[in-house]
C-alpha cells in the first residue's frame, strides 16, 4: 500500500510539474515581453489600458495552450494504436472528455480575444456588440479568431460523439479539425506585403502545426501514458519520430519566418535589427528557446528511450517537464512577436 501511494504521489508531482511549467513559463514570458515593449503614453493619443495591454497577450497564450492540448489529445489514439483496446481504452476514456473540455475553452477564449482585440483598436471605450461586429467584419485578425472559434465548437461536437461512441468516430477526423482550427492563428500576426507573402504564411502555418503536435503530444504522453511502462514503451518511439520531424520543421520555419518578416519590412536592416529592435530581440529569444530544447529532446531520444523500451524506470517525466517549461517560454515569446514593433 505504501509503495502504491508513493508512486501515485510521484506521478501527481510529475503531472503538476509538466502542466505548471508549461503554463507558468508561457504566461510569465509573455508578460515580461509585453512589459519590455509597453507603449509610452503620448499626449493626445489614446492607448489601451493595462487590462487590455496585458490581458490580451495572456488570453492569446491561454488560447494557444488550449489548442495545444486539443491537438495532443487528438493525436493520442494514433500514437496508442488500435490493436490492443483492453490496454489503450482506459487511457482514451480519460482523454476524450478532456479534449472536449479544452475545445470549449479554445472556443470561449477565441471569442473573448475578439472582444479584447476590439478594445485594443478602440482604446478608452468598452466594446459594444456593434463595435465587435464591425471589427470582425473589417479586420482579418477578428475573422481569423471567429473562424478558429467555430472550428473549436465543431471539434467539441464531434468530440462528444467520440465520448459516446469511442473510436467509432475516426481519430483522423478529430486530428484534421484540430489542425484546421490552427490555420487562422498566424493571420493575427504581422503581415508582409510582398510577393513572398503566401510562402511566408504557409511557413507560419507549418510552424504553428508542428509546434502544437510536438508540444501537445509530449504533454499528453507524460500526463496520461507515462505511468504505464508498457504503454510508454509503445507510444514514445512513435512520438519520438514525430517530435524529431517537428523539431526540424519548427526550427527552420521559425527562423525563416522571423528573418524574412524583418528583411521584407521597409527600413529594417539585418543583421543589426536583431539586437536593436523589439521584434528582433524577440526573434533571438525564441531562437534561444528552440536551441535549448535540443539537448532535452536528444536526452529523451538517445538516453532514456532505450531504457523505456526495456520497460525500466526512468526520469522521463522530469526531463519532459523541463522541456515543456522551455516550450512554454517559447509560446509566450511567440505571442509577443505577433504584436511587437518592427520599427
């Protein structure tokens, strides 16, 4: 009995470290970045109050965290496989309602973000339904948020069917809708007015999807699978291949997006702007976060994975918690990048 309690307590601590590290890392980094780039008051020009200035990026981070959770939970059935339902179904029965809950959170947060975006565009006023409708009708960022909220609601409906009927509702359908809901999110960032606009946007979409799959998959595995050595030995090798591909995709696309956005902005000169402008400093900070992820990912892949394959005890949860915390920092910086000044 004592051993069981200790194991349960240890598993609970690991879960708290993973979730706490990811959420706190993301929120603290976006608050720090927002404070770093805070607008100075200019006489005669209204600027958003602190509630909007700091509340909007925090909401955006929480929205990203909800999307990450939905993507990770959607990928879980494919990672677990369908050949041994007696072993995998208990995990999936926990995962399906969680996915629905996070989908609802995704939808609600997206709608609240629209309200805050409207307030940001109309400083000093409380957004009315008419102002919000006009914002959505005229601004691409508002339309993107409304579309992603709609996708989240569709996912929640299909997710409820999966809760009722299990894997008779195809996992592929949930994955497609989850990723489809991510597509409008880069629209809320900086737009580049050049012939390279479309390639850069595609690269941004790939970056967002790769980040969500990598981060969401790792978090879900640690929270729902890591306690079962047999399941972990089945799932982690599959995820490791996915994570390696995502690492390459996220690293290359993120660097290309940041540098291309700066290079194609009139008046911005590289490489000096990387250390002289707010946007450049955030690109450097995000790059540092990605570089820091490499040793954590490599340790899990090359040192812990062979032990896990032998069903031996490892410190994979602790290493994953450290990796996820750095991912949270990267997500916070990424949100700050969407509003950072290029001038």
